[in-house]
C-alpha cells in the first residue's frame, strides 16, 4: 500500500506509557503522530481547527479515560460528521469489546484489543489514512464544482440544464426563446467555466459524489 503523504495519526490516551509506545511504533513506520492525554485536549486543539487546514488523518482513541470517555468523544464526532475525514480506531480492553463492535456498526473504522499486534494495528492505520485522503479529495472536488457553478450566469445555468438533458441546440433555443447562435455562445461559456469539453463530461462532473 502506498503511504499517504502529509498524514497525521492522532493518539488520545490518558496513559502516558501507551502514548509513548504508540508514538514510537508510528515513528518506526515513518508515520507522523500527535499525542493527547485527554479527549478534552484533543477536541479543543484539533477538532476546533478550521476544515481548510485539515490533512489526511486517523484517530487512535482509548475507549476508557478519565474525564470525557473515548466513546463520548466518538459520539460527538459522529454528530458533527467528523469520522469520514478522520476515521476512528478504538483501543479497547476485553471488557469493552461489545461496545467497540457497536461503534464499528455506527461508523468507527475498527477497534484493536489491548495488547494489540503492532503489524495489524499499523496496517489498519494505513488503511484508515487512505480512506481519509479519499474523503478529503472528494470534498475538494465537490467544492471545486460548486465554485465553478457559482461563476455561471442564470442564463448559462438554464442552457447547461438542457444540455445535460441531451436537448439539441435548436430545441434549447426554442424553449428559452433565444437564437441558436446565442445558445452556442452560452454552451461554449458553460464548457469553459466548468472546464469540460463535452456534454457527457459535464454530466459526469455534475454527478460528482
């Protein structure tokens, strides 16, 4: 698996020894990490950052901690739609496994029972980082399409809608009560602003997930 460039693994655990061991493991695999001793610190220092500065990331989260629990933090992230951009891998004890399984059903990326296999954990971390990078790339693509759409005039949007429906220029002209030449001009401007070369490419772009 190709490593994700400029990615960060966040470690949230109230046990300093666990944080240090995980950070060492990640350094040995050339993965950047940031450590936090509480869910409150992590939420204040990371989740409050503007989305524009977000990088591919995942969260290694201890389920049981003093103060806010890992489960409570996960629920807050779930409500805010954070877990697609930052997949959560729970670190759990045996007694927490039923709860961990439930969180996976609700969207957590995975859970690892303590003591965990270093290789298995790093494999899942790398897979979570790929998922994060793909989600962020899709977000940027959607934002780019929205920006291009905002540059269109109302008339260009009217023409674009009919072009995407496969309506010929002559019928577009009749429906909008404009000349065929004007339709051609608007169509060319739509293609230029949307950075496409055909109606098929335009339709596919507008279906960007």
